[in-house]
C-alpha cells in the first residue's frame, strides 16, 4: 500500500492546472419538452446530454476541491522560485519547457490580439502572452490561484491581463484570436475533452493550443492504480489520451478542424503532449 501511495503522490506532482469547462451540449428546453410528446429521438438526446453533464460535473467538482481547497500552497510553491523537492523540480522544468512550446505555436508579435488563457492557474503563461502584446483573458476555476496570479503579474503588464474566476468557456467572454489551455483539460475523458475543444474552436478563427497526458505505459499504470482509491481520498486523476482519440472526439463533437501534435515534453515526472487545432 505504501508503494501505491507514493505512486499517487508522484501523480499529483505531475498533474497541472485544471479549469471549469462548461456544458455546451446541455439539453435544450425544446428537447426536454419533447420527452413528454413521445418523440423518442429527442428523449435519447436529452438523456445522453444529462449523462454527459453528470459525469463532467463530478470530475469538475473534484478538480475544484483539489486546487482551490487542498493544493493551493503546493501550486503556489511549484510556480515560484521557492525550493522544492527534486521530483517537483523536474515538474517545474517541464512546465517551463511546455510554456515555451505553446508560445512557439503562436505569432511572436501578438499586439492587438485577444487571447484566452483557459485554466490560467498562477498566471505564468498569461504574463508571457501579455509580454508579446496580447490582450489576455485569464480564466480559472480557482479564485485562490487567480489571486496569486494577479499579485505576481508585473505592473507593466497588468493593463493587458483580465483575471476572471469561473467558466473558461463562458460564451459571454466573446471571441478570441487564439486560445491556449495548458494542463487544464487533462482530467477529462475524451468525449468531454472533445466538447470543450469544439466550444473553444467556435470562438476563434486562430489556433487552439492545449496539452494532454499521453497514453504511455507509465501513465496508464498510474491512472489504473489511482482508480483503486476511494474518490474522497485521492487527487483528481489525469486521463491519458492519444492524438487519434482526441481527433475522433473533436469530430464526434461536431468540428471538422484538424488536430495535430506540436510536440512532447518529457522532464522527469512531467510528461505531456502539446496538441493544436489549427485555424
């Protein structure tokens, strides 16, 4: 049991920020009414949508509880210059490299561009986007991490970054030139991930750049082992993905955009794939 607990701890140090994803396919009122008129086709759609919402809400609630109530101090240290363990040093280095990879997929000059940092966490990527001239909407489910991000943002950049707590896919946020989502969708099953990505793509003609946990033998074992613990006793579990599986999920959710792999970062206990939906 001790060995399994260490595996769970390593998993928790690997996993990164996750944010609130909305329910873009919640049942419409017309579909609900149809359940009372004998239109079985719409009944099936309604119950399918309800099942999706129930599953997604359960995952989202665990993520919110973990990052806003349990692990805030851990992530505050990990995203700072404070001394951390050697394991977490590899995670920190991997995240630094991943930010650089994500930025490499976007124009060097983002002056005048509006960019959504979906699941911004402590705001490191938001700051880099602002340095390139972007107007950044930094959205996260954790008000505590947003407070850290806002306090750390250099004064010269604060006018370019708007911090928002809540739903990173809220249609009220409007449209964007680009969307980035670093380690904020790694806890969701492929169908839920596909729906979230399609919601992003509908609001930008530019790139949607995001990360997933790759389906490697090590991560698959960690994911399987973590599922043995009672849900109340464990950190949210990342869900390993493949490029083909993500592309299928995006297509099933209604988008014809191509999904491509931009690269992989493998740094000790941090491993993630950077993918993109091209504009």
